């Protein structure tokens, strides 16, 4: 098992990048074409400590152009983003998101929105019906659109030497987040995203993923055959937690299962359906 624990020796060779991504040497992929885009993708790590340096002028707009370059269902573009740079607003949002201090540290906090308000408004302006916006399918479409856009922004940011971390905890108190950002009905803040320069003293190692034996299926899906890969991943992650001095209770299978033990494990988010309905999503 190999981990690039020392950020000073960030790897760029494909064999090293693949080994870091899986926590062990792998034998595929190395004969295929490789390029800087793949290096950026495989080098991803979430960063939770930022320098206070501002971003260069135009960075936000570049990230949004990258986000808008993602595919979007039927070109409906059912997403938007709120860029938060005001220190007081970032602090209030961080309090709503489990006091995650990196929200305050990062110079830019992007809140990605599933946005059915704009499309409903367009129809309304034309005097056209928009009852379809009340269906679960449209909410899912908007959440997918927002996610694809956000991930494009992440890749763009990382390609520019910036770091990011998604903030799903922004869904802990959706009504308060909606009030803070003055969101109209039919808009839901899917997650936040910190963007900034990583504190060089706290760049984490690349976190290994399940081997492809678990996630890659050919022609049809197989569940039971994944067990060996999952067992091996538990070992890899145990070594990773030790190497990174992370205080994780239980192995990956245990603490991941804990997340779906019951509704209480989802905390406030167990009530998302009712909250979404209050935000104007009927989810029919
Ligand atoms: C939708 C989403 C929400 C997340 N929310 C949080 C969060 O609230 N706080 C946090 O520290 N990390 C958050 N993360 C980061 C994940 O913990 C991280 O991606 C995962 O542990 C894998 O690590 P890596 O990104 O460094 O590879 C989130 C990631 C995603 C995709």
C-alpha cells in the first residue's frame, strides 16, 4: 500500500497517480494515452485548510464559464450558483453547516443551486403552464445539473492550482440557508464549495477509492463478487487512516454502514422531503 503522505512530493507520473488513487499499485491504464487533464483529475483531494489570499481577478467568472460548459439536461440549465465572499455571510453559513471553519477561511464560497425558479418564471412570463416543475423528476434533474456544473468548476479550479471542498452540510438547515441567500421558491441549495489556496502545511494525501473490481461492471451488475474488493479496501483504508493519523472509528464498511443505520444517522437531513416541500418543491 502506498500513499503520497508528503505533499511536498506531489506525484505526477501516471503510475504514481493511479497507485495513490487505489492505495496500491495497479496494472491498468498505463498503456493508454495520458494528459494533463487526467493528472488533474487523479490528483484530486478535498482541502479543509486555506490561506487567506484572494483569488486572482476573473477567477470566479472562469470557474462559472467552466461550470456552464457542463452538459445540462435538455439545455434547460436548471441550476444557478451564489458566490459568497463577504466574511460575515461566510461566517453565518459556516455556522449553518456544522461550524466548518474552512468556509470562513476560503476566500470564495460557492453555493450550488437546483433552480426551478428561473424556468417557472420564464413560463409564467409567457403565460404558459409550468405544473411539470412540481414533479420529483424535475427536482432530480435540477440537482443533477447543479452537480455536473459544480464538478466542472472543481476541475477548473484544481487545474488552476486552487483547492476545493464540497460542503454537503449546507443541507443541515436548508430553510435558514434559503433565507440567508434570499432564495425564491423552487430553489434549493444542494451543497456549498470552498475555493481557495490550500494551506501548504495541510494538504492531505489523495484518498484511495474502492478498486475497480467493486465499481466497474461489464454488461451486467454483480453484487456478491464485490466482497473481496470491499475487504481489501477496508485494509487499504485502515492503513490510510493510520498513515494520515486520522481518528476513524471502525473500518470503512463499519463507519459507512453507520451512515445509513437509520433516519437518525441522517440527522436534520432525515426531514428533507418536508423541507423541500416548504421550499416550493412538491416532489409529486
Ligand atoms: C456532495 C458532497 C458533499 C460533501 N460535504 C462535505 C462536508 O460538508 N464537509 C467536508 O469536510 N467534506 C465534504 N465532502 C468531501 C468528502 O468528504 C470527500 O470528497 C471524500 O471524503 C473523499 O475525499 P477526497 O475528496 O479528498 O478524495 C463532500 C463531498 C461531496 C461530493
